[in-house]
């Protein structure tokens, strides 16, 4: 329970930072809106020419499937890149706040745009490696599948601080990947104690979305009255708000740990005792 209690303390401190700089709470909302725009744009542009495209499409189904796969790949990549970009903006703002220097949103977006090529390269590397690991894991059985899962988990943990490294140290994706691994080995040791707290929050917010879907389903089937629609809307709003706040909390948390790893300093609302419990040095 000591580890869980410490994680709660870290989250409370991160919450304090967020409410001291409320702009950070708006960035996940802007990120979600931008992702929706990215997804909707090609459909809106293609819609007027849908009939012409269907008439001119080749009969070869393999070509259609390949085109669809490529389209989905590009769309997913752009959505992930959008999320990474806004996460970088949030980290830049959080870093300034933790250094007691308020960074204007315009300056934060400018700095993130300057790092966009590196962020795009990292997103492609991460997406590609994750895709390969997932395919190998699905085709592997027994010990091989378990070993692949361990590799995937190790890779995910080793790149935990890579976005702060890219935007704050201004390095490329390959150098940042190595640097992130070094920081992890230096400051986190074998396990991320605080990961449990964030995992629980993700589970709770996900459950709220599932519950909201259950309310709406019951209302549609006539098993519940009109109140179910309202209850579903409330729980869905709570789940979405929880996701957005958690994204902000996680970005602040990463920024704090990055500064502690690099400069051995305790910025913002975090105490030395909290960080020494959350970070196990070798």
C-alpha cells in the first residue's frame, strides 16, 4: 500500500501543477479536436467524388485491400503524430512552469513545430516496431510468445521519457531513443512504481465509458427509461474528462522525472521524499 499511497501523492502534486497552469488542461482537448479533424478531412474531401471513385476502381480485390490498408496506416500514423505533437507542447509548457518560467502557448507551439521532424520520425519508429512486435506476438506460441511480450513491455518502458528528450534536448529520434534508455536505467531501475496508479486511473476511466455504453444500450432496447440516456451522457462525460486529465497528469509526471533524472532537482510541488520513493536508483 506504501507504493500506491506514494503514487497518489505524486498525482496530487501533478494535479496542483495542472490547476496552477490551467492551460495544460486545454491541450488534450485541442489534441482530441485536432485528431477528429485529421480523421474527418479525407472523408469530407473524397465524399463529392465517391461515385466516380467507385466506378473507376479496379475489380482486383487485392488492390482495393492494399489501398485500404495503406489508407488506414497513414490515418493511424497521423492521428498518433497529432497526439505526440500536442503532448510535446504540453511538456514544453510544463517544463517552463516547473522552472518557474511561464511559457506562452504560442512559443510552446513554435518550439514543438521546430521539433516536428524528430517527433514524426520517432512516431514512425515507435509505430513500426510496435506493429512488428504485435505481429510476432500473435504468430508466436508458448515461450516464444511470452518472450516477445517481454520485449514489447521492455521497449515501451525504455522509451517512457523520449518525448521530453526530443523536445527539451533537441535531439533526433535515434539519439533520443538511446538517451531515453540511459535515463531509464539511471533513474528508474527495474520497475516504475508509479505506473500502477496511472494504470488504475486508465481502468476506471475506461469502465466509465463502458458503463455509459451500457446505459445507452439499455435505453435503446427499452429496458430503461429516458433517465438512462442522461446517466449515459454523464458517465461518458466523466470518462472523457478523466482521460483528458490523465493525459495531462502523465505529461507533467514525465517532465518532473526527466528533470530529476538529468539535474537531480525536485521541481514544482514534488518533494524529495516523493521522488526518492517513485524513482529507484541503481
